[in-house]
C-alpha cells in the first residue's frame, strides 16, 4: 500500500538552488545553495520511500483542533470529521489521535530590528524546549543577512539553549532563505511529525529565494509551519502556516511571548492523523486540494480546525 503524506516532492526548477546549504550551513549572496539530485528524474529522486501497492493510494492528513483559548482538543471521534479532495468527499479509512515526538526546526530572527528583543525571545524559546518528550529532535537556524544552520539535529534541549546563547542581533532579514534551508534540513528528520517554528519581527528583505519558490518548496514538503510574529503578522508566514496545517500567533509585546510559546508547544504535538484512499484518477504532479470539515459541538463555542490544504500527487 502506498502512503502519501499530504504534500511532498520538490520542484525540479529549484534543483539549482539548495545543497551548499547542507555543507555550509548558510545562504548568502556569494554562493547560492543547490540541491544534489540522483540520476534520472529530479522529481522522482526527491520522493520519499513508500510501501508500494499500485492499486491503492493512501493519503495521510494531519489535523489539529483547538478551542477558543487555543487549547488542543484531543478526544474527538472519527465520525466528527469529513474529508473532501478537490470537492469530492472521501471515505476516512484510518484515524489516529496522537501526542507524538516531533522533529522541529527553529528559525530564529537575529536581524538588526531584534536588537532589543533578543534576550526576551531567547528566554521564551528556552521555555518551549523545556517541554520536550522522549523522541523529540531539534535544530536551530539563525537568520539575519544570511541563514545559518547552528549544528545538526539534537535531542538535548540544553544543547539548543547553548546554541541560542551565542545569537547576536544585526543586519537584514533573510527569512525566505531560512525557510528554504529549514525545509532542506528537515529531509533528514526521523519523526513522522515535522515542524518549522519561525520567530520573526518582520518581513524578508535580503533573501536569494523568491516568495513563489519558497511557497512551492513548502507545499511540496512533508512539514507544517508554525510562526510567532513579534508586533506584526508577516503575510507570507501566515499564508504558509495556514496552507501547511500550522498557524501564526501574534505577540503584541515581549510580555506576550511566554503565553504564545506555551500555546504553540501544546498544539504542535497534539494532532489527529486521518487517512483515506483517494478516489480521484491518478495524475502525476497535479495539486490536490484537501478540505477537512468538523461537526461542531452544539451549544458550545466553535472549535478551530487546522489541516494541510493539499498535496502534489505522485502516480508512481
């Protein structure tokens, strides 16, 4: 049986733009990154391994449900959910509620505008990494003029805190390059739940990657984006978070950061995993729109539902 997590594959057009990333750990104007591809089709080379049965294709959709206080709701039954693909309802064939280990990449803005916000931001992030569970793994990317990977995956929260302790503010904001680098690094993650957590106080103004390139990269990757916007909601981050089943939370002041981090820490881990066998005809490379509908509780405030809004189909 072939399992497709919603969204993977990398555009071949970006094949000339990511791999010095992995060797160098940063993205700068002098040397743009490249993707190392295997021989044959770039698109086929980037597909994750799958258990194959050609007559069945199972799509796995991660779904998060929260209440009006941003608390995860984890006790819903399968019959409360419906899934539609390209407007056609699909039969849910598998249903899991899990609080699972996560592979998480922190993308930390260290541009000049963060100068008076670094200490409070690092303290809030340290709070987040104190709530780890066995099996979690993390990496950190610092971005200002360039995006720089501060070491590989680690399961040690104290190691993350040590890496953050060397962060200093200065320069412009290569936010898009940081998202591209984080997406590339996430390919070596071991957990099924994969998240990029972005903390930034502004929009991009110094990246080599364009918005459209990064959006396509993220939509074809098996990850969710969560973001903390300091003082403002970066439009692109909000869009990417919503489309990948994550979310963007706004911290209107530094005093709001601890609460925002606490809400995200609980939400990132708690999710439902809904599976279905698509009844749409195979069409390789086509983007399939996915919609999740939740039967809302009667007489109670509405629940908020987040899910990945689509995936690129692979016929092989």
